C-alpha cells in the first residue's frame, strides 16, 4: 500500500497518492505530474483514477496530462460547470483500490459543486477524509469567490458540509486538506499538514460556533484575490495545456536579452536575493524573492506579458516550474550568466538604496525630511504595532495607490524584514520613483522616539 502527500511549495498546495493492490488514485494533482507517475512506477502500481475535489483557483491541475500519460479516468467536481474533460462525480460514487474503498461526499460551500473523498480501510472503517478546500487545519475554505452578495449562501452551505457531513465521521478520522498554511484559499490555515476531525473540533476557531448564523458571520469575509485566479478558473475548466507542449525558456545572451527587453509586451522578473537585487539589476525589473514568487508573482506579473527571468547564473528551474503551476506559460527566456554578464557588456543597471532599521530611527530622530511607507498587512499592525507618522499601504495595494505616495523627500519602505519592501521598491522604481529606499530589519529593532510604535489593535 502507498499513501503520500505531495506538497507544492509556495502555493501550499497538497495533492495525494493512494494505492493498494497494484492500483493507485491521485487526488487533486498539480500540473507537473511526474512525481505521481514516478511514485506509481516505484511501487509497481498503475494510476487508474484521478479525483478532483473542486475547480482550483490558485493552481493548475494536472488531471488531463495524467490521463494522457497513464490512461487514468478523471472524475471531477463542479458538475454545474461546462468542463472540457472528465466525468462528473455524484454523491455516493465509490472507487475500489485494492482492499481500500473511496466514497464521494458532496461538500459545497467553498465552491458550489465541491466534493470530499472518504477513504475506508481494509476493514471498511472510515480512515481518511480528503476535504479539498472545505476544511483545513485551523480554518475552513473561503466563501467569497462568487461575489460578496453570495457569501451568506455559500457560508451556509459550507456550515452544512462541515458540521453535518465531515465532523460526524468520528474524531479519529484523519483530515487531509488541499492546502496548508500560506495558501490564499483560507484566511488563517494552521501549520499542521495533516490533522484529525477530533483535533479540529477541539482547536479550530471556525468550528467553535454553536449555530449556523454565527458561523456564517465569522467566515463571511472578502479576501485578497490575485488577478491570475481568474485565468486559473478558466484553465482548470478546460484542462491546462500540457507542459510538454510549452517551449522551455531559452538561454539568452546579453544582446538577445536586450532585444527582448525592448519589446512592449515583456517584463523582467528578478528572482535573486534582495541584497543582490539592491546592488545591481536590469532597469525596470520586478523583484520577486523565491519564497514570495507565488504570493507576489500572482499579484504583480501582468497576465498579458512575456516573462524574462534573471537569476544568479544558470537556468532558474524551480522558479520556472512554480510559475508554470500558476499558468505563467509565456516565459521567453533567462539571462545567461546573470547580471555579471549584463554589466560586463556595458548594459545599463539600476540599484536600490537601503538603510538599516537602527540608522533610519536615528535619521528620523534627527528630523531629516523624509517619508515612511509601511507596507505590512493590517493583521501585522494589530499584532506588532503601528509606526506613528507612517503612511500605511498594504503591499497588495501598492500598484493601485501610487498616487498617494510622495515623490519629493526620501521615502523609506518598511515591512517585517525587508524582502517585501524590496518588491515594493522595484514596483516604484519601475513607475519612475527615484526617492525610495528599503529598510532592512524588522519591527523588533525599531527604536525611534520621533516615530514610536503605537498600539494599532
């Protein structure tokens, strides 16, 4: 027998392999499906079925590619949508995998036609529930994808799904969700990769409500929706183009890179460290540190642009794969040799000023003319405190609120560590702001008397 959780880092997406008796089932596969084919081969198993819990909004699903490679049947949720592949799942459908049985359970709420899949052990006892985006560790799925007016209806459906169908399965049943901490599909997902019904009943704040109405009020939030989600919804309804059909990014010489850069339909994405970027980068580059590629790439890479990548030297394989998972397929090329070759060829470069948090505090207390831009989230301000006198714009809103940002005196951009500030600085530089500097260091080092930390809770 095989049971394995496969994590797609950055997106915090979980997919699953369940196999027994020479057969395997894949639940919510990601776009790059090689891991499932290899695991099945290693265990002498044939992938016979692919089960989807819902139409994913944040990651491309690899069901069609898996079917092409293995001949597996695809069973999909959301039967109300006009899909281009697979067969619709119905309540009570079952699949036999060796001695194991899987049963489909309708659990709408996050999306209208979502399903969970209950795995029974060889003795016929409920063992694991694959909940998709209905129930997470420490949270439940967001309910705002159909618009604010539909939130009460969707939240009510989710209450019924969780409280009437999942929780009664028994405290010992394992819960395997489709996402972990950091996913945009939930507001406060905990760090537990796998949990149980009993543990969630005890510690999940969303499950502490005694009635439907209070649950609906609690979960009825409008959350951030990156622009690429809309494209994911369409791709995942039609079936994502196979990666094997996408031309790989080519290694560009400096001259080739410069020619591509001159086009109006391109964007340069620099995935090096923030210190490397600050020191020297291709003018107009968008800085996206590797750990934030999904969070900020989904927000700031325009859907209609060809992508040129800059890394520290060779082929940026991991960033390419991660962008493919979000549907950014038009990655034209990468700069061979990185910025070292770019500079040696005499091409223009930009740099980004930076200042330590301690130095900035001294400058502020010395009454130097300046502006402070705090790009932390509201939750961070409530937890860590706000900086008196700072202008607050969450980083996700920077591009739409640039008219609020002063262009005269030095502008110091502050976040928790400096990484997000470098992302914001690259956006401002691209928009011709020449007064921005990044504050390196977090709130823990803040000691300005002129701009003290105040309670924002």
